[in-house]
């Protein structure tokens, strides 16, 4: 992974996530946030209490809603100890796989090599499905935890729903060919319906929190765009805009091109 270190962006993500961590009865100081320079829309937990957030996810939406929802979901994984329990699912899958190998080898020894290979192949498929079912259950549990944390901080789950709806839209044209039982995550439509059902009588407002977080997010979005995208394209895109955030992008783009004097002038 290519990681980005930037104190301003890290501070923004910390402000987003600390209330959620506290709602989960976790100490924010014990959880590390990492920014992954990857345009795909993803976030994940690894190595205990480490949350990795892709730049693609940060940049996808213009308000904090989806980010807060995803962080709540990943916090659910941490609070529920899903990483520590992942060995349970692996153990179940390995057990099924080993059993199929033993039965398959027995069939081969008994003089039925084709039957033996069929048993081994079928066992491998069953083991994979068993493990994927385990991870799907974890994802659904993390959604349930996220709903609880968002409710505690009086924040709507709309952002998480919007993200899942976006991901679901990307499956259009492929759904008829997807074997749900080979997916590590539940089909997004099911997760969307689950979240909507569990939050249908809740009407929290994100207005107060977003008023505090929107400006820092705008700055972070501008910084990431200017540092990640081609500087010439950035300058072209904002050449006729002279507001603070447009100038901020142009300053970074000029700096990246080595045009320091022009950058400092702006």
C-alpha cells in the first residue's frame, strides 16, 4: 500500500471518527487512522485497531455523511473483535477442505479416481462458501453496530446508505451472473434494506455536525485533488476561479510544477 501522511487530513479524519469510537466505548487514542493512496472506494480494518481509508472513498462524496457511516461500520468490526475471530471462519473452512481431501483420497485409493477428484473439487467449493458466509455475517453485524453508534451521536445513517446504493448501482448488468454465496460481503441491496428498516423511525439531523466539519472537509478535498491529479489539468480546471479553495488547488499545482514564485504569489 502507498500511504499518505498529512497532518491536516489526519486531524480531519480524527474529528470525524473520535465521537464514533467513544460511542463504541473505544479509546480514540488507541485507534490509528491511515490514508491509503488508492482511488478505489474502500476502507478496512487490519492489525487490531488500525483503520485504513482510501483516498477514493474520501473524495467520492462532498459531505462527511458517507465517511462517518463507513467509519462507524469499520468501528463495528473493531468493537466486535471480528479480526480476532476471523480464525474461527478460517478453521471451519479448513476443516471442510481437509475432510474433502481425506474422502477424495480414499475414493482414489479405492479405485475411483474421477469420484475422488469430484469430492475434492466439491469440498474446495464448499469450504470457500462456508468462509464467505462467515464474513458476510460479520459485515451484517458491523452494519448493526454502525447503526447503534450513529444513533448515539445523533447522526443519520443516510451516508452509509448512499454509499451502498452507489456500490449497488455498479453491479447493474452483472447481478444475474453473481453467485451471492461466493461473496465476502452481502449484496448491497440487502444491506441497504436492513439499514433502512432499522432506522426508519429515527430522524437525527447531521446539520450541526456538518456545519463544523464541512469546511475542513472542503480543504482536505482540495488538497487531495491538487496533490493526486495532474497539476496541468488542475490549473486548467480552476484557471477562471479565484475563490479561496480554487486558489488553494492552484497553489499546490504550481508548487508541484516547481513554479514556486507563482505559487507563493497566490
